[in-house]
C-alpha cells in the first residue's frame, strides 16, 4: 500500500490542478494528480482558440461574479497576474497583448501546459495518472483520506478538488466536484452555462442565420451590465465577446438591448446628413458604418416603409425613432448553447464555507477547493485562468 500513500492528492489535471501540484511539491509535499480524461490539460489546449488567453494586464475583483464577491480578493492579491507573467517569461514563452489587456501565447496553448508539466517534473515529487475516475472519497481517522478510483486506492493527508465545472463535457467537464462538496456538507449554488453564445427561436433567428459570419462592434446591455465588443452573427444566434460576456448576466426569459453603433450619435449623424445630403437614402448612409447585409436586415425591421424615401423627406421625429431603435435594439434569446460550448460554469461551491486564505473547507479539515468548482466565475479575457493560478497558489501553501 505504501506506494499509494501521498501527502496530497489533487483531483483534476487542468489549470488549477497542475498549478496546485507543482507549487505544493515545491514545499516538499509528495503529490498525486488524478485526471479522469485520457490526457491532461485538455481545456487549456483549446482555450483562446488554441492560443490560451492566460491572464490579463488588469485584474480586479470587479472582473469576477460570485455570491460572495469579496472572496477573490485575498488569493488574487497574493498571486497576481504579474507573478504568472513572470513564470511565462522565465520559460521563454512568447506572448502578445490583444484588446482589453488580454494576453495570449504566440505559439499556442501547448506551451502553457508544457510549462506546468515541466514545473511538476522539476520537483521530482509529482505523479500524474490519467483515465483515473474517482469513485469515492472517504475520511480515514488517522490517515486523512482514502480515494477509491477506477485504477485503485490511494491515501492522502490532503485532497484538493480541482475538477472544474460542467462546461464542455467533451473535454472532461463533470459534476464530481459538486457531489464531493455536498458529501461533506457544503452548500452548492445552482450551476448554469456562462460565457456562452445566445440562441433564438423567433423571427430573429432567421435574421442571424442570414447574417451568419458577419461581425460588428456593438454594445450589448441589460439592467445588470453592458459590454462593448465584437458581436458575431451565427446560424443559431449571437456569439462573439460581447454576447459571451453578457451571457453571465442573463437568464432565460429576459431580453437585452443591442447598440449597433456605439461610437456614433446616430440622431446627430442623421440630422447632419439631412442638411448636407438630403437626397440620400438611410441605408446608403448607414453602410458607411455597418455591413450592407446588416443594414438591409435592420431596414426591413425598422424603417421598411421608408426604405426608398430620401433622408430629406423623413421627419426629425421619425429619424429619432429609427436612431433609438438602432442604438437600443431589443432582442429576447430563447436560451444559450449550454454547457456544450460554454467557457465557464456559473455557480458552484459556496465560498462562505471555504477559507479565502487557504481554500480549505470550513466543514472538513484537509479538503480544499480551487478553480472553477468554486462559485467564482471571471469575465472573458484571461480572468478565469488568473483565478485558477491564484486559488491554486493559495491552497498549495497549506496542503
């Protein structure tokens, strides 16, 4: 049995799991990482379109959603984006800054995974086993925990749940972490798909299908939040960064507004053109700022009866109405694409029952939770990875 006894067993070989493993091993702890899938780090490899948006230049608590918003502060302060950027530089990984301070690898996400595995190897104290499904986790009085898996039994003083959420099940997402939390008396907030495209079943679906592949900068907003980024039309509905961001603040049955021209005072633009070019059609003016195919769709919805009327013959009142619709176009999705394409899982283990300093359960000594399994979800832009690194670092110092 002795070969199966470890100081720490980490459940999950994703971002937070591998980070916890190597940092705990740096403290001299003997660590075993158990991964259900046949390969480690699958979600890391596909993230950011395979380029891995590993952190952001600006990381603030406001970039996270949680029922307990102060929880993230301690871990994010003790292991910052600059700490992780330092590690990336140490490994000679080249990266680039994109819009909104997002940092991506230049040569692919495989470099971030290779870096984490190299750090694990360097310690000589980390074992990683794949295709290892956890069947049961039990407390053994004097020896900590016994973990029953599809490849045998293991014992450990500390167990770290780094199993992620339900998003993208094809990459190994599962609910095991939530089940384990409940087993030890933890409250788990209901989960739903986050950072996910919207779908439609009404007439607007036909519009998005016809516009599929078109992208514009737009502001998507509801009572809770507003995001100005690229909006992408798809065969199923709306995607792109602005849609993904707002999906975290949306629920079934709710509508939201789209401003198709966020950088323009449309009414002012119309009035100026009415004076200068009274014989021009609205669609001609708007194609200066939007793709022609989108303008034609909006024309048929908003001003079809004035499609062939020159702007000089349209009343200011009517122009104001059209401008308002273009800058506050209301849509009501039927749903989202769900966990199949979601980048994160909203909800999860209630953080009021977990130490923000150590990530240890307040219900069970030696049990820790890190990463996405917790009720912490970041905005799009490297924030979920930064939470993985920071929460892993916090736990690794105490396991």
